[in-house]
């Protein structure tokens, strides 16, 4: 593997200017920054969809590279430097240093975060974390202090807040679990947060739910854990099981009077029903929830799998993903409805196409910029070879005298 190839800017490997710019803005300016990322990493990057992902893979293939490759460690790599004086005092449990961290002292936080980032995080000893929790009992508060302090830190060891905060979150989480036990409420909260970020799968999320039931923690914590478990089940194509879990979560949110969270769970249930081809049930839920406007969803890290061989299954899977966040008039959702209709079996095709056409007209009628929204539907449909969908949108534009306007914010 040529070092020169790895040090090339992504702007010089045959990518479109827009794709290269998006990679550069996402802290992937060089090939070595890019090719170690996985497909899932890139799909979570803003404005990088399947089309741009394939463009990136093709460009790397021409260099003899593929995504997800890890550079080997040099055999003669020097051992990490010893902890700085401040970090060493903290590791020794020095009370004044812990107080300085609790106050948000910039120099103290910089020394400790640089220590964590520059080496494999040391095992968090329960005694040290006990001292931290004695000074400030809330792990969430410690993370909040670190996040706020990072705005004032300028380090040569880490370059983004995320790259410094994640090792600290992992270190603190391990320490809290060691100090308080894995089934304490605070440990369960941290484990749940970690599963949001790391996506270890349905078994890991289910284990958290089981521990919450055993400890009889709050209904709110259980409901949130159930929603995450349902997401992980869906990622493993266990859609029927996910639906059962979501129904329980909806009941808990209703009891808590949290209509917004209940709506999120219902929307996710509708998405799972789509993938099971229980379309009538799915649209009853989704039509109601989408009428209430798109809800902000924090999904955390997700695991991605290859598209199904069957085109209708693939169209339903993509629509289910979009259904979790879109409004009824979101161009991506309208285009997804066209994809479902085009690939549907004969018995369903007519009614689904009528649904798409109604959604297309509703989108245009409700839009402040119908030329932009129609352009998104047409472009994305053509990218997916949904020619009938693209034509229907083009015909509507001609009939209404709408001039198409390019929208670079939809990939």
C-alpha cells in the first residue's frame, strides 16, 4: 500500500467536487482519513447517501483500496508518553485536581482529555470514580462540564470535540459501572446511552431492558430502552418482535402523558409494518403521525445492511427508514411512495400509485418552493431508476407551469 496514495487529498482522486467538499468538511480531507471509515460511518455523514457512497467506493477501488481498512500498527511504534503532571495527579485521586475538573478548569480538562485520546483509555478504577461521584454525583453532569469546557480547548492531540468526548464518556461509563454495579440506575442510564452511540445489537439492548425490569427503574427509562431495543431488532430484520416491543413502549408513554414520545414509537411501528407488507395498517398509523408534522428523532448510531434482492422489499425498507422522520409532504417520502408503488405486486399497485399521486399533489400545494421539491423527487427517482415516478413529477410540473429549481441539500 503506497503511503503517497494515502496522503492524497480526496479532491484529487476523481470524486465530484460536491462529494469531495462534503468529505473535507466532515474531517476527511485525505485518502487515509477516508478509507479507514466503514460504509456505515459514511452513511451517517451529512449529505452522503448511497449514490455518493458508491462514487467514493469506485474512486478508492481505482487506487486499490476499500472502505473499512485499518492501517497496521508500526512494529517499532514508541510506547505512549507517561501521563502529564496534571493527569498523573488525577489518576492518583488528588482531591484538588478533581475539584478543578468539577469547576470546569480548562487546563485540567485539556490535560486529562489529551491523556485519554493519546493512548488506549486506562481502566477506570472504581475508587477514582467514587471520588468523582462524591464531588459531583451525576455522570451526566460530568459529561456536560466536559462538553462545555471543550469549547475553550485548543489541542494538538485532538482536533474535534467528538474525538475527545467519546473516550471520556467510555472511560467514565466503565468506571461508574465498576463503582456502582451494572444494574444500578445510573449504570443502566450510561449503558443505554452507550448503546445509542455504539449500536452493539438487539441482544445488548434487550439485556438493558431486562435489567431495567429487574431493578424496577422508572417507566420513562424502560420506555426509552424499549424504543432503542425495537430499533436494534429492526436492524436485524426482526420486525414482528420490534412491533410488540413498540406497542409496550407506546402504552408506557401514554401512561406518562408523553404524547410526543408516544408518536415517535407509533411512527416506528408504522415503519416496521411497512417492511412486513402490512400496508393498510402501516398507512393508518403513518398518515396520522405525519399529519402532526415531522418529529425530531435522536436515533443514535445505526448498523446498516445490504439492500434486499427483491426490489419491492428494498423500496419498502427505504420507505421505512424515511417514515421514521419525514412529514407527509417531505420530497423524500413522496418519492419513496412512488418507489413502493412501482415495485409493488399487481394486487397492490393501483391503490399505491393513487396514494403516491395524491401525496405528490399535496406536496406541491403545501410547498413554499414547489420547483425545488419536485426537482428532488425527479432527481432521486431517476437515480433509483424509478422512471414512472420521475415522469409523474415532471408532468405535474408542466401542468402547473412550475420551473424546477436544483436543491443541493437533498442528496
